[in-house]
C-alpha cells in the first residue's frame, strides 16, 4: 500500500478511480430530477453502480492484502450491474420498451445471477482471476484475469454495444445535429481502448477502466448536455416534425422535416418562436392545439403536443406536430354536414310550425316516441308526460281509439293516411277535434328502393287543430240549410204567386210578373249551387278509377233534353278510365249549361275525350262570343266576383269540383269561341 501512495503512478490510479466514483455519486441528485421515469431509473442505476465500482477499485489499492480480493469481487459485481443499468437506460431512451418485457427481464436476471455467482465463488475455483505481486509501473498486487473473465467481459462489451447502438440510432433518426451528444456517449467506449492497451503493454495495468468512461458520460449527460440529450430522445420518439424550444421561448433546434413543411423555420435557431411561428407558440402556451399551413391547394392541419424535458434547471420543450389533415378535413366536413342538418331541421321545424299545430311520433307498439313542445298548449300535457305513453291516453272514446289504431296499422304497413275531425281528450278532460296526416318512418339503414313494411319503425303524425274549421263549417252548414229550406221555400211561394199574376194580368203588369218569376228561378239556381258546393267541398283522399264515358253521355243527354236548341257534336272513345269521382259530371253539367245559356240564340258545342299516357282530357268547345275575363278567372283561379254579372255560382261550383278531384282545368277564349279542357289523372295501375 505504501508503494502505491509513494509513486506518482500509484497516486494517479487511485485518484482516477476515486474521482470517477465521486463524479458518479455527485451526478445522482441531478439525474433524479429527470421527468421521464425510465430514463431516470436507468441513468441513476448506472451512476450508483459505477460510483460504487469506482470506490471499490480505489479501495483495492488501499485496503490490506487480505481484503483486496473481496474488494475487487464486490467491484466486479457492481461493474457487471452497470451494464444492465445502461441497457435499461438505452431501452427507455430509444423508446423500445425492452426493459418492460417480462421475458427479457427474467432472462436478464438469470444471466446476471449466473455471472455474479461465478465471480463471487472465484476464491474457490480461481477461474475468474488470480492475484500476484507486480512492480510495474508501481508495486501492487496485480489481477491476472482468467478465461472466464474474458468470456464475461466480452459478453458485457457486447451488451454495452447493443445499448450504444440503440442510443446512436436515436441520434441518427432524430435529424438533429447530435455530434456533441455522440462524442459524449462515445466516452462510454473509450475505456475499452485502455483495456486493450493494458493487455498488450505493461504501460497500463489490467484493471478495467469502465468507471472512467461512465464518469465522463455522467458529466456530459447530467451537467453539460442533459437538456439536449433528453430533447433529442423525445423528438426521435415523437416523429419527424419536431421543434426544440428553450425556457425563454427561443428555438434551439428543429428537424429537417420541419423545414420541409414550414420553410420559414429555416435558419431560425436562436430566434424567438413567437416571431418566427406565432401559431406554434400559441399551441405551446396551450391557447390552441392545431396549427394550419397553406402550402398547396388544400390547407394542412397539425396537432401540436408539447413535452417538457430538463435536468435540474429550466426545462426544454419538445414540440411535436402530427399531420391530422385528413382527419381535420373529415371533421370540418362533419361540422358542415351538422350545420346543414341543423338548418334543414330548423326549416323542417319552421314548416311544421307553420303548417301544423304539433307533431307526434308513435312507435309500432302504439306509444308516443316524440311529442313536439307545441303540443302542450293544445293537449295540456308536457312532452315528457306523453313520451312512452300509449295513444289511448288521448282517446275520447273506444270508437275514436279504434279508428286511430286502424289508421296506424295502415301506416305501419307502408301506407299514408288522413283522419279528419278526430276527437281527443286533453289533460283537463275537454274534448277537442283535430285533423291528422300520418306517414311511415323507415329504418334509415335501408335504402329507399329496398324498403318494405317490415322496415317501418315509427309513424309520424302531423296534427292540425280542427276547431276553427269545424266552427266555420258549422256556420256554412247553417247558412246552406237556410238557403236550402227557408230561402227556397220562400222563393217557391214568390214564384208561384208571380206565375198566377202573369197568367191573370196583361200588358206591363204581366211583363213585371214574368220578370219576378225569372229572378226567383235564378235565385233558386244559386241556392242549389251553394248546396252542391257545400256537399263537394271536401278534398277526397280516396279517388276512384272511373270510366267517364257513361258520365259524359248522361250529361249530354240531360243537356239535349233541357236545352233542345243546343247543337252538340262528340268524339268519344268506348272507354276512358280516370282517377276521379262521379261528381265530375256535375262540373261538366255546369260548364255545358253555361254554354247553352250564354253563347247566343243557336249555341253549338263540341265535346271530345282523348286518352293520354298519364291523363284523360275532356274538352268542351263552343262557338260563342268568347268567355268574359271575369268568368275565366273563376274557372282558372277560383276567383268568384261579387255576382255583378248575375251568372250565379255554377262556374265556381265547376272549378271547386275539378280542384277537389285532383284535376287541372285550362281555358282559352277568343271572339270565335271558348275551349275548356279538364285534365283528369289516370290510375297508376291502368294500362
């Protein structure tokens, strides 16, 4: 021992290993500040093991001879542990997660314990090393390594090289300038050179110089380049688009891919990120998390994530940009579709609000699935109170419930239905009347051309308050009863007495009496037309397939009997089936009688029926002076004038009937006559 301390070479060796151990221990507190748990555990483990190894190497030269071999063996055990701690660090730093693999951990533990056992039992077998006295470069007990040592050492160097490969691969893939980091990491391999020199020349003693390399790496990794080491590691795992920013918001580095995507970043190292890329700075501060780049025809969108790295001081942020352009475009398209859907829904609600009092949706179990908010003011129930309830909750009686169920069954079979004047009972017990239109709602996953009744999932019921209409119709009915009974009865008395007077009087008095008779007959005709309008005012939902030829023939025969002076010509097929109702004959009669009474002393009319693919056209053409503008307005638009011309309600009745059977009417007039065409639809299943 005295020889070691009395020679410069001995003091140099002791100092070298002692300082290496102390440096490793000194770096541990800062290494424990690393936020990444895997990197922290690996690096701290490596520093602890190497620090103990360096101290025991120092102790080997200083302790008494009997303790040298145990001191050296303990150092060997911790030295071998350094290799596994380094692998743990390299795996965590490179993001490979090999250290988390249970099979690898179990195998590593077995290998470690096996080698440690061989080392610890060396005093028994001496295969690992022997001790002999040496005098160069100073007097000491030299370690003579055996074959087992070189096998274990070679295995250790292979494992260390694997760790170096993982770390250097990170440097290369990161696309950052990592030359300083590579040089720092290369210090771990420098002791191998010393070991080789010691084998080939007595200039250096054979004593494994690995603690020196680890100490050098510790100084660089923890004290000098720790932030950059961590940032490069994080950037390599994050992706190609990364920027490293210091605690002051200045750009420390960026990947090559970042400059390709964001050319303005080129040459910006040391500049403020706020000045170079304010949108990315906002993402770093958490103001937003997506940045947009408009380089091409479509903007590119990047999701920004930030990872803070630091070793015992101000932290460095690694900003990573992930291209989410396709996802962002899909998201924006989805938002656009949602806005369009919201607009359609608002339009739909507006139309429903304008057209109907409220809306129900009823499932196939006859229970309310949806009730619009407007229903509350009408039926007294809040929508939530009705939702889930059976429709019988609103039924006025068994008959109305049966009617509703029958119509709903029709709709669940794929049809549409209407119900008029349907009684329901409100929450307060009051009976009121509604009109309903019922339509099926199909499973949206089934395409329109493949839908069947089995795909009906709900029935939508659009409801209109029928109360005011019923009041109006009640008033109309009263007025019509007055016209039919009171007025007609009184006119019968007036006409009868006027006819008696006309028969008994002469001269001017007789003429006056005849005028009274004519006026009474016109009033009777008006009353009769009003009665027929009232009877035919409903728009029938159940049109029929009607052969109109018999109706046309009967109407012509009636015309010839009542007005024998009318010249009638016809062009009629044997049959002409239209989707209409028999009351179309009433409209035809009113039009023919108008011709007979208002087209001159010798009226002529031609009646034709033509069958087309989608309609049957009934044409009435006369040779009179042409239809007045006022009467054309009545036939085409239903605009009845205040009877200033005294023509009555016949044309208005004809218009109303044509409209209520789903037909169209066209009128063309000139000085040589008037042509009226009625277009009746053909049944959908007719050939």
